[in-house]
């Protein structure tokens, strides 16, 4: 006994993937031999698979691959070099950062620009979200331009920010009275 | 180590051919090197999966720039989270999962793309009835040299619903098994088979009438062949 077109449509993918048992497979073969419509559907589905499996379809363009390789190269450089660079920067910046923190409360009190203030009690410094130069500031610094973002000193140093020279000068002045 | 040196070392120590996909042992060796600090081996680790990652991104994006961005984000996430890879699956499976998550995350941010998707029908293959029986026996492999035909295939793939597209790309583009596809998508084998079935038949219906946007296709007669016969 044969099978209907509906049964063929239902299990067509299983037939293509070889997931049917031998009896079912033989029934499908017999159906396709006598049904041009189902044969057309089968051929079409096989064409689809064959076309998309071709390496040329959905291939990554050479220019994209080149840019991707470049990005990966940047991110996979030997960590020793980048750690060394970060370590040196941190070593140079930490004393300055702690010096700034020692006078932070006094500077906060003198701040006249509320939107530039570090949130009270958070121990954070401000970096500009708009400036390209990676400098971090303490509360009320006149050199902070653009929209401020507040992060910890550790984060700032880790992200490559250096202390604002203006803030350092201010801090020294404050410390010396 | 220079990139060329890395490639040579990978082939020598792990037996990877240019065409071949890295074996599990190869991948383990590469992962161990990367985690020990030789991060330059990451490129060799991901290269066999680049096409799948790109295909997944491209067929789900509005343009090639978005796709490139998705691929880059997915690969960098894989690099930064490599120490979290538990080896319960192949690296490729894990990488493709990261890519799918990236695609889904961006899709949630931009629901507009979903409006153009076809095939939001209940996930049931019993109700499928072909809309036409156009005879599409001929297949033009040489036609794939033509950019417009590759673009048409991409558009067709992008037009079907995400769940069908994901199953199709993993199984029919990347040639993964149904079991691996099920693992990556976190669904049953039966669900994979159903989605695959729908994807194949929807794509047939989109492409069979012709690949040109305004009507007729026209595969050239000399391009015709039937590779499975």
C-alpha cells in the first residue's frame, strides 16, 4: 500500500536526512516515481540545501576577515607587554591618586558646580564621557569638560586614565595651606 | 611568535590541515596554550568556525556592518570568557552559542527586523502544504559565482523566522548533526527536525519561482546539474 502526498510532505526532511527506516524509504521512493508534484518539492528542498551548503554562500568577505584578524591580533598580543605598560602607569599614578584623596573632602566643600561633583561618600573620581583624552578629575575641577562619569581610582587607572595635572596642582596648594 | 609561526606551530603540533576542522584534541591543545598566555593562538582556534559565526550574524542582521560587529563581539566575548569554557561540548558549539546569544540580544534591542520575518506559524510540520509545485529540478552551481544570486539567497534566509533560520544555518549551512544543533539551540531533536523541515520548505517556496527580485529567474541551461544523481 502506498503513501499519500500529505504523508510525504510531513516527513520529507526525514527522507532527505536518511532518518526513515528502509520500508518507509522504499514507500517514499515509490511515491516520488509516480508523483511529479512531490518530486518537484523534493528536488526543490534538495536544491536549497545544496545551494546554502556551498562555501561561496554566506562566506566572510576578505576585507571583513582582514579587519577581524586585525582586531583579534590587537586583543591577543602578549599580555606581558600590556601588563608591564599598565603596571608602570599604575605605579606612577597611584601616589598621585592617593595624594588627591587625602584632600578630597576639602575640595568637595569648595566645589561650586554641583553637576560635576563626585557623589558624596563614594570615593570616586570623575572622567569625561565626551573628552578623548583619558584624564580623571576630582570634584569641582574646572578642567573637566563634557558629561562626567564616576568611577573608582582603581578602575580609572586600569582603564588607562591618568590624574588631571590641574587637580594635582590644586591638591598641592591645598595641602600646603 | 609571528602569525605565520603560530599557524605552522598549530599544524605541526596539532595536525590541523588548512581545510580540516580542528579535532577536539587540537582544540584542547590550543585552548591550553591560550590560557597559559599565548593568546595569539586564538585566531587558529576560531578560524574553522568563522563561516558559521558570520553566516549566523549575517542572516540575522540588517546589513553587513551589523554582521561584522556581531562577529567581532562574539569572538571577543569568547576570548575573554575562554577560561569559563567547561569542555562539556566542542569549542565550536560553545562559540556558536555565544554568537546566537549576541544575535538575540541585539534583536531584542531592535524589534523592527522581526516585522519582516516570515513563517510565524505554529511549530507543527503536520499542517504544511506546499503552495506551489514548481518544478525546480535544475541546480546551477556555477550561478553562485554571481553576487546577485548569493545576495538573493541571503535575503531569502533573512526573511524566514529566527527559529527556523537558526536550525537551518546550523544543520544545513554548517553541516552539524541534528543532536549538536539541538544542544546549541537548547531544544529537543524533534523540535530541530520540525524547524529544519519548515525552513527548507519555506526557502524552496521563496527561491523556486526565480531568484530575480522582479520575477523570472532563469538559470542558464549550461549551468544545470543535479549533484546528488
